[in-house]
DNA sequence: TTGAAAGCGCTAACAG
DNA sequence: CTGTTAGCGCTTTCAA
């Protein structure tokens, strides 16, 4: 009934369990004769080693715990993909859990992952709470935080240079002839949002253009839509020609608002986003935006974790990846 | 250095490891005194039981293996969400792997999951190959297949009644005054696509309307776009007023084609989809479509698996969930 | 109510 | 090259 064990294989092959173990792992020389018998027995019994037992004795679970806020958020999915693909290259498997932003649940999940003996953790929670970060810091398993909005510099992470990226986009807009640019910033105290804002401001200042911002309470299309009217008022009132959203979700929501209210993009207003989430290239008009390498965030993160596991060498706390401007259809050249 | 074990707790508490185990699991009466000492020790050492060891002896991993074609496909994500949320309710964790449609990899993953002692498997591969299904059938771990395009009736699954749903949508379109309706079908031999087509045809026949179909080699917006021109020719040539796509992805691609080629939806052509994937309600104009309960597919699937695990009672091979028509903006009332 | 001991399936000295 | 043995960290008889 229950699956065969190494013992069954040994018995059938007429050797000891050590020999079986040795051929399975190629860990020590085994005579061709014995090897053949073992291999035969394995095939005959359709034997599959119990990884749990192996993990127990090896003290290696080959598991990476991934905690996401919500797997349905498309950019998180991209990250998970990166994690999974390179994880598999190194024979690591993914234990996945969603926290839905519930901090107590998140803490429970982390503890739970410890009990499952994960060898590393990547936390994708958008806005990890200090308590949680603290938990992670005060233990020995390597971890990386992949937070799109908040990130604590003391923590291991992989990001782009948000400020530089925002500067580039602002320059891009200016290059297209825009001087009155509105910056729409996510959340109130999102650290990363602040960075983007800084970049925008620096460039505007350098050009002696008047900078104008509005902060929106959220990051999704819902909020972009909700604030549409308010944003539009500013646009009209101040003669804004381009709106630079700190998040694609917000931009898409605003695009929806425009569609529903008969404002033409980019004729009536140019809009730029930040992130290049999946929908941005699918939507019409296609969103011009800053591309963040989500897949690579994940890929690099596991790579760092695995390196730490293998070599136990301290990893640099932050890795900065390149970003780029993706020009599509929502920004008009008004030169 | 390494984390404390049950032995350490026992030593510190001055009791045997059995006693520690008993208080952890409430498995047998323990004197209040001993319990207190154990609890103290646990707290003092910040002891976390090793689930691997426990699983080994209990022969229960509390793991459900989930194999998806690609986690970045949005409806799959929804399913995974359902799996995860109800899984957690029963204390099951998700071991996630993507197959990217590679059948050899898929088989490897399945075997691998067996070695990890998963207690159940849910396979979300869009078009599981017979070989793979065969593997699943010839072993004892419960499994469920969640395939959107192909599904083998002999296999455990949870779906909607595709034919009925397509009938409803066709009736809906007719109710809006459309008589010349084009059905755009995914793939060549997708069984589920056939079902939808049947539903459409039955209704058209019943009304004595001429049915017209085209089969497209794919299911995503890419193909919907690619076939846009061909579809449009048919529309013009045959005076079609509404196009019913067997998949939302296809419909979105076609909507993009229309946008890029200055065809107005729904003024020039009405379009309906099937699935209600995430983008369908975000896109403008919003897509009128058939809603499939993706989250519930996943939720019901695990529930069935867990029931099988717990009660070892045979589960009905297919569960049919309700679907519904979501009326939005892409279908015009031409009555 | 408790502890000793066996064992889950496997790996890794150790001796031969 | 091979078998014996001692665990990995935990649960669970079995006696006491």
C-alpha cells in the first residue's frame, strides 16, 4: 500500500541500504554489479526517495519560502516567476503563502515557514511592517525583502534607483515639450514614492519649471480613478499638459477616468506611469512608463539567497538593477 | 547556533521529551506543573518544532502541490489564490511549481512533488497531456485537474457547464437584437472550446439564425490581435453585428485591433468574451463576458482533495459550478 | 501522569 | 567496495 522505502529496494537488490543510498546519490564508489541490481530494484519498485527523511538528516529542506501580499497582484506574480525559475535551477522549491496585508498573519506565516525549515525567505509585502522586518533580522535564515513602496535601507533588498528613474522620465517628458507637469504620488508616506518625487522635483527645479504634486491614497487603478476628477481639476486650472503617475495602477485608473469622461489621451493630456505592469502594454492607448524589472527582482533575490546559503558569505544588502523608459502612446510630443 | 530541539526543551524543563511532545500536541494528559515548566522552556528557548521531523513520523506533510502552466496567467493566479486560502484553513501549505507547458518538466515536477510527500496535487496546465494524466491516475495521492481548455471527463475536475454558459451568452446577444453573430473559437481541438461552440450553435439553430465560426490558433490577446484583420473581413463581408469570443484574451486582442484600426466598439461591432479575466473589467470599453468562478475552482478543488485525504471517501469526479453573464460596455442593444 | 525505547526513511562515519 | 550503526527531531506504544 504505502510507497516503497530504501529498505525495500535494498532487500530486493540483495544489498544494504547504504549501498542503495550510495547509488542514489553517487556519493561513494559502488561496484557496477551492485549498482545495476540497485537500479533494477528501484525501477521495479518505482521507488521514490522520501525527501522529507533526507531533508531531516541532511538538514537541508531545499525550500524557499515566499510570502506575497497577494498573488493576484500582477507584478508580484512576475517576481514569483523569477524566484521560481532560478530557484529550480538550483533545485530549490517554493513554499508560497499570501498575507493579504494582515500583519499578524504575516508573522504567523514566517514562523510557520521556519518550522517547515525553509532555507531562505523572500518577503513581498509592499509595505513590510517594522515588527516583521525585525523578526527576519533576528534569526539566521537569509531573507530578502522585495517591497515596491516602502523599503528599509538596513534590509536586504533588490531594487532600481527610483529617484534616477523618475528623473529620467521627467526629462523625457520635458524633451517632449512639456513644462507643466503634474506628479501624482502614491500614498502618504511611501518611502519609495518620496524618492520618485525627489527625482521629479530635482529635474523640474533644474529646468526652472514649477513643480506640482498631488498625493493619492493608494496605488491601484481604483484610486487613480477615484482621484480622477480632482486631478483633472488641477490639470485644467493650472494648464498642466502631462501627468506623471508614480505607479502604473494609478495611471491606468486615471486613463479609465479619462475614457469615461471623454477626455482624450494623449490629446487632452499626456500621461506617464511607473512600473510597467502587465496591463500597461495591453491597455489602449498603451501606457508610456518606466519599466521595473520585476522578474529580475525575483531572480536576483533568490540568487543572493542561495549564494548566502551555499557560501555563507555575507551578501551586499542592496542590489540596484537598471530600469528604462518605455515610450508608448500616452505621451504627446508638443514641441 | 542551530535551533533548539525538543531535547533542549526537555532538558531545560527537567522532563522527558515525551512530555514535551504531549504538551505541544495536547495529545495526552500532563500535570499542570509539568505543563508550566515545558511552556516556560519553550518560550525561553524560542523553540519551534521541526515540521519535517514531525511529518516524517506522522506520515503527513500538510503540503498540497500546485502545478501551474504559468503563474503569470491571471486566471491561474485566481485559482491559486482559492487553493491557498482554503488550504490554509485546513493547515495545508502550497508547494508551487510552473511547467511553462513543457511536458517533460511537468512530469518531473509531479515526481518531485511525490518525493516531497505532498498529500494532494492540483494541476492547472490548460491542456494536460494524456501521459501526465495517466501518471496522476496511477497513484494513490488525490489530485484534481483544473484545465480551462481541455478536460478529460474521466478525471477529477471542477468546472462550469461551458455549453450552457455559451448558450446563455448567445441568447443574451440575440436578446440585444443581434442575429448575425460570429463565434470565434480558441484552438483547433480544445474540447472545452467545442462545448462552447456547441452551445452557440444550438441556440442559433433554435432561432433559425445562420451560425458562423472561425477557429483561431491560440487563446491570448496576441492571437486575438493577429486574427483581427481576418475576423474583420468576415464581419464586413457577412454583415456580422456581434462577435462572441470563446476566450476573454482573444476578445481583448480583438478590441486592441479595433482600437488600432479605428473600428469603434460597440458601435461598429459588438463583442462578447468568455472567462472574465482580470483585464476585462479594467479595459475600456469594459468587456461584456461570461464569468467563470476561478477563485472557486481552486477553493472547491482543495476542499475536495482535503476531504479525500481526511475521510478517504471517493469524491465525485466532476463538480459543476454556476457561471453568469456580466454585461458591460462592448455589446450594443440594436433593437 | 510519566519516561524509556522503538522507529519514521534516510545519510554518513566507521570498520572491515 | 560494502555492511553495520548511530543518529536527524519528532510521535507513540508500553511499562511503570
